[in-house]
C-alpha cells in the first residue's frame, strides 16, 4: 500500500508541474490566468509568480505524504488534475 501512496504523491507533484507548464503556454498565447489567487500572484510577483505556485504544490505534496488514507490522497490527486485538464482544453481551443 505504501508504494501506491508514493506513486500518488509523485503524481500530485507532476500534476503541479504540468499545471505550471500549461499555464505558461496559455500566458504565452496572450490569454490570462483564471484562478484569482494565481492572477494576484502574477500581478504582484511578475515573472516570479511560479514561486508561490510551486510552493503551494510542495505544501500539498507534503500534506499528502503525511496522510495515511490512500483513498483521500487519490481524491486530492484527481482534484489536482482538473486545472491541467482545463488548461489543455483552453490550449486546444486556441488552435
């Protein structure tokens, strides 16, 4: 069961990175950030907005690692995939 937890936590980390990269693609296309918190971070920090984004990803990863309920971890990982899927839909809609 521990390897499943490790795999899910790794997947959460990879989804955070995929969200960051897909958001960068959206921004390079001239579109904006829909998440008001990340939009505020982009306004305040400029190109360094990725620091709070990655910080949040690492906090979520750490909290997931501390959890012992694999089903709840899987639910959070599924929730973390939502922004990535949304970004991919937006990117596909621009082409």
